[in-house]
């Protein structure tokens, strides 16, 4: 039986309740019986899903949205100090809780699996949530994306396992104490918070140090940043490596593409095991192997978990098919880091056959573009043609001299066919006008470029 409601969070107020991480915690608290309230900048299907659970969701931020009897105010690192609800909380003396502390409290008394890494966290967490549910384990989970419907990013389950996406961007994953931790890869990202790879490695070392005594670290044997991290560890934590490397504890023997699926064979405890991954791309196959190794470390028989992993058919924004019109498929990709962009484009190349790959890319964050714009441009050279939008700022203020032109120039230098579009409303017309039957169109980026998929399909159908 899962634990109940932390008493300090029986009447929580969430600032930014519609966000991927925040909404998941709010949903679990509502399912555990809390009187949840909160606000968000705009209305959304996620807000509606929370209202269906009994939550009060205000649109816009105002001091009056915060009830005087709120037991705490939950914030993420994106909330600024001058937010009127945060200012009001200070006036009323209401405790302010970071979302990572709230999530850590929800894990108390359970057996947590925390999924970390620069890329692939949402997919791997989702794979574990779906496969463990398929096996009747009734896990609780908190994911940074929706599985199959708005608001499906989190669930309060009756089992003893809690699967959580562990975010390194603001070091909030230091708050968790997992029984099993997964580290998929380690790269320099989130440049507003990390100045060097040394700081990244130190942060991940701290996360590893949070694994409970007797727990297990599951970590990639292929990714150089992960191997560097493994070499830095003192050996006090049981470590299971996975991947194609010959020295991997769970070794991937083959990944065979089968259309939009893959057949994966691994060697586990000296025995071969073959299973299906129902999404395309080697990087997703390796995510599934990480999930398999983590479940086995928690005591779930691998022979049962492997076929259950096939029940995972994708998560929103992770190579999600949005529809098809006039012989053109429109697919949504959350990729916003060059490594992710490259992996998704390579996966789509394998699935496209004779068709072309066209990308509508929206850079995410000024700081990331400043540091990785050249690499983003080189990644776009893997597409047959691309349209690049202006930078989606998210939580950041503009940086002088940092624009999408950094990416466009690098892409053209790499021989790519790139078109700049500064008015987002014009982009669907431009990209649809380039498409021919048999092509794949990807909307790519972590911002609101995802909203353009339906408009592209509408333009294609005319």
C-alpha cells in the first residue's frame, strides 16, 4: 500500500501548476486527497485534467489567487521572486516548497527509481511506468511528459514502486534518495546553471551519493560522459552498466529496426533475451535496456519485464505522430540539444525510406543557443531541408547578439538547406509548401513549436 498524504501539503498552492513537472506533483497530491490549488499563465488541457481531479486552477498570476489558509506554496526554479503569489506567501508567512522537495516527500516510504541524464529521461521513466503497470505492479510515477492524454504525466499507484524523472538542470535531483538510480548520459547543458563539465560531473556524483545503502546505480557503458563519471566513483555503490560496449554488465547484442519498432537482444546474467521496443531509433532501444536493468535491480524478473516494455508506444512530443495529410506525415520531436536532434533525425532517416525529412526547428533558450548553436546547425544538416524559427526564451531574458542566425549560419556552412522564418504564424505555410507525398515533417524543439503540427496538417490537406 502506498503511503498517504504528507500533512504539510494537505492544502498546497502551485505557482505554474500547468508545467510538466509541477502538474505531475499536483496530480498525485490531488489523488492522495489534498485540496490542490494553483495558477498558470494560460489555460490548457493539463489545467482541465487537474480540475477534473478537484483542483482549483486560476489563469494568470495574482496575489488574490493564494488562499490565506494554504499549507504551502510549491514553486519551480522558473518562478521569479517578484511573482505576486510568491510575494503574498511571504506576507502571510506561508512556507515555500521547491517542487523537488515536494516530489521527494511523495516518495517517502516507497521504493524509488530516479531516472537521470542529459537526454532520454522522460522516455525511460515512461517505459518503466508503462511496463510496471502492464505487470500489475501499480507503480506511482511522475514524468516530464504526457503518456497518452493531457495530465497523464503522473499517477498515485497502490504499489510500492515510485518511478520519477530526476532533473539535473537546477540540481534538484540532489533531493531524492532512490533505491535505484539510472544515469543515461552525461553532457554539458543548462549553461545558466553549469559552467563546465567538471561542475556537471560533481553534480551527478552528488546524485549518486544519494542512493540509499544497498541500492543500485544503472549507468551507460557507451556514453563517454557516463563512463567518465563511473571512473570517478569510489565503488561504494553497486553499479550495473548497460550498452553495446563489450564490458557492459547488460550488453546489447543487437538492435534490428523493424519499421517504427526495433527488436533488441541483450545478454543479461549470461543469457540472451530478445524483446520488442515499439518506438523507432537505437537511442530509444537503449533507453529500454536501461529500464530493463533498473527493473531487474529492483527485483522485477527480466523475463517478465522485457515483453512488458513493448506496451510502451511513446510519449507526447517524443517522435509523436501528429497525423498525415496528402501523403505527408507530421511528427513532433522534443529534441532541443544537438545530441537529441541528431538521434531523432537518424531514427527518422531509417524510417523515412525514400521520403525526405523536413524540419521546423525552434531553438530553446538563449544560453543554450549561445553555447551549442553551431552543433545545432550541424545536426540540422542531417535533414533534407529545415525552417528555423526565432529562439523560444522560456525563463530567460535575451542575450545580446544571440539569435537563431547562429544556428542558421552553422547549418549552411555544413551544406544544409535552411530557411529562416521570424513570424511563427507563417511557418506552417512555408514548411507545408516544401513537402511532397512520402516526406516526413518534424516539428522540433522544447518550446511551443509543438502547437504548429495541426496547422501544418491543415495546410497540407488543402
